[in-house]
């Protein structure tokens, strides 16, 4: 695949990996120095730190210096760094799992993906706390280091370990709790780690069998979603809709339909 500007997905991935590693170093150092300037966004439990903003500024500056015609969509500052129309847009979550970061839990990540004409073609997720790194290119597979990932081979929903996450709005959380109460007796167990990008990496790696969540934004799943599909898993929304903010469901083909049916029955994409 040739991209205007003489870039390929592999070349974009090299840029993403280098910049994400540098950003991960900043996040790790700032965490060691102590989390500062903690503010809230949508609710009192939805936090953002000085590190979130510093990491995003660093990544945007690095991308602007290297590829000034590209766009950047980041969680903290939105669309930026587009000085001229171009086909490439970078999608960034500077620190996915900010609450974990705030509490010193090692489940947070820098997630950076390259999108070309609306299609994600390269992505990296890097956990600064552990050094773990996952990468993918469109058509090139999903990888952790030199190990190719293929997702779970689980075939029945009652034996599936299912990952999910919760929103910050209390009314949405109440609805999500009702969904979980109806689902937990139909699966092996439920896990909630607090960083969607890492959930998707674990799904691609087979450490989770399936995953669903309402309320994800593009930066939550751009890189991780490419990992999941390149690992051979199926992604979608409910009732024929695409995976989007209303519902993001990802699972091996054998689990997708039964989990989908359960979530439709439980009105998982309903409520606030």
C-alpha cells in the first residue's frame, strides 16, 4: 500500500513506535516525580493530569516536525497540527488509563495510530509502566515484539473471559451495572482493567476472550482495534451497526454472535 508522501504503513508504524516510546518515557518520568495538576473533565471522576497534556503536546510537536501536512486527533486537544490538507491523520491517546496512572497502577498506555483516508493502517500501544509494546499494520498482522498474535480460540461463551469498561456518568454506570448483572452468569468471568487500548491488546494476545464497551472514542480504540482485527477477531456494534461510541464489541468469530445476542437482549447499547 503506497500512501501519498511516499509513506507505507510500515514506515508510518516506525514513526509511531519511535514517537510513542519517547512519549512513554515522559509519562513514566512524570509519574515518578508525582502526579500534578489533576483536574476533571466530563464528571468529578473523569480526571486529566498535567502529564496527559504534556505527553500530547510532545507527540503533536514531534509529528508536526516530521510530517507537517498530517492531522492529529488527540484526546486532550482535539484536532490539531494540520497545516494543509493531507490524507494522513494520527489518532492519539497520550495516557489511556489516567485513573490508573493517578493511583500508580501499571495499567496505562500511550496509544498512537495512523489513519489514511479514514482507514487505520498502523498502530502502536506502549505501556510505560512495564515496557510492553504491541504493534500492527493493515494486512501485516498484530505483534507483540517478534511474536505474531492470533487472539483466543475459545469457542463457547460460558467459558469466555470477557473484558469491559465503564463510563464516568453515574447514570451510564448504573445501566452498565445492570448489563453486567445479566451477563456474568453466562460467561466464565468479567474483567475491568481501566484502559481500553490495553484491553484490546490483551484481546489480540488471547489473554481476554472477548471485549465490549459503550462510550469509546476513536483514540481509545484506533491502535488497539487494528491489533484486534489483524489478530483475526471480529469487530462491530449491535444490531448491524458499526463499532462506534454506542457499542464496541470485539471477539473471535465463534464468540461474536452469542455475545452479541446476549448484549442485544440486555440492551447494552441503550440507556444514557
